[in-house]
C-alpha cells in the first residue's frame, strides 16, 4: 500500500485502535498510519489514459514483460527517458493528468516489489483462454432461457 506524504511502499500488519500498523518495505520499520491518513492499496490505483483508466497491475505486467521479469529503469533516470519508456508501455496515457512524479512512482514501486519478490504475475494468455472457455458460445448466437417467467404464467 502507499501512504500519501510518505515515500515508498508499506505492508499492512494489523489494525490499531487509532489507525493501522504498517511496515516499510525498505527499512522494515513499523509505523501507525492514522485513521485520517490517505492510504491506497496498489490494487485501487490506476493511470489515466485518454479513454479510460488502466489498473496499475496491468502496467506492472507490461513492465514485467518488457524487462523479462527483471527490475526496470530507475525512477531517478532523466525525465525525458522516463516519459519515453512510459509512453512505450502506455501509449495513450493522459499527459495532462499523469505527472512525471506519478511515472517515477510507478517505476519506483515496481522495482521495490521486484526486489522484495512481491510481484504476482498472472499470465494474460491464461486469462484469455479461461475467458474464451467460459464464453465458448458463438458471439453472434444469443442464448435464451427455455421459458421466461412471463411465458410460464400464460
């Protein structure tokens, strides 16, 4: 999880009386994030594109594929290079709403998760196969129930 105003990523440890106990991934120090702190789960974070929002997990997957499972470029790399690399990953990202600081966080967080072996990569091909198997009907063919409640009442 990310906590607004604090650098790096944190792991949820326990519920506290006045907030939650978190542990920094970097130095393993534990802190209490107050109930008023803006805490975001990485699953809830998305990047704005021109048409929609892309979940952070999808971007991490693209980074993982491009880097063949290794760490990616440092968040301290020159701004132009970071933006160029990010544009390869998300070509239609909204440049007005996605700031350089956001791009830096994406790369920093990915590298932190990679270093601590916390990335869970789900292969897209498996998902595609599963979704095709679940909806194996011909897309042009609509399935209808045998009898609707209205027909049964007649």
